[in-house]
C-alpha cells in the first residue's frame, strides 16, 4: 500500500528534468565557474528550489530551538494552573511546526535533492560530455586511452554535482542557521558568527585549491588537444 503511494510521488520528482537534453553540441568553456554553469543550466530551477527548502528547514530549526528555550523560561515563571489557558494557542502553533511543518519541509527538500537532482544531474553532465566527445577526431582517440576518457566523463559529472550541491545546500544551511541563531539571541551573542566566519575562510581556501587543481587537470599533458583534433579541440 505504501509503495503505491510513494512510487507516483518519486516518479513525479524524478521526471522534473530531462537527463538527456537536446540542442547544439557546445565545447565546455574554460574556467571552473563557466564550466560548472555549462553543465548546470538544465538543473538551475531545481537547484534554486533545493536551496530554498534548505534555507526554510534551517530557519525552522532555529525558530524551534528558540521557542523551546522560551518554553522552559515560561514554565519556571508562571503558575501551572493558568499556563495552558494563557499559552495554549502558542503551544498548538509550536506543535504544528514540530509535527507537520518541519517534517513536510524536510520531505520536500529530500525529494528535490535525492529524487530530482542526485540522479539526473550527473547524467546530464555525462550526456553532454558524451555528445561533445562524439565530435572529436580519430587522432584524438589515438592519443588517449579509452578507459581514461570514460573515467573523466564519469568522474567529472559526479564532481560537478558534489561541488554545486555542497555549496547550495550545506553552505546555505550553515549561513542561515548561524545568522538566524545570532539574530534571535540578540546583539550580545554576535560572537556566534565567529565560527561561521572561520568556516567560510576555510571554505574559500578549499575553493582556491580546487580552482588550481581544476586548472591543472585542464592543462595537463594528458588532456592537450592536437592541432588536427577537429571540432571542439578537447
């Protein structure tokens, strides 16, 4: 019974994007960001939707923890007999957030991430790379090992997915969580943003290393095109 309900739901989210896009075959641009954007265009609406749900989940968790702290303070300062009469509506809203709102947000975020993005995103990258490789000349493949070419096609698609989803999911979650907590706790607790700042510095450092490594992969001796490689040249 449960599978009959879940299968149409999963199928709906899995078919929100065509993993085999048509159109003119284009040479992937140079540079890390243009290269990622080239393979991410069909997924952009779903990536933005994932980011939105991630931000809402993070904000809901911050609000929930804040309300839990207020609840403890209220229980220690009010009379037990009149507590429900004075705060019953507030407690009902908190219960709806905990039992319905937050699980629903997590469900939607998981469906978009795992059903719509994780399977289709790398397949789009592989398909575009495959179509681009078909335009290469015979001389290109004579200078390359077939296994090495296929490994690059498979691994590059997964690397693009991991890079983009980590930035648009975990980075957004951390920023919303830390800034929301600092805002709710007040100006006196802005020191909570220090760990976020240190984490961002480390993240940007890793990003710089990634750009260097990516440039090395593009310009390494194994991937240099020959002058007679024909269309694409890569």
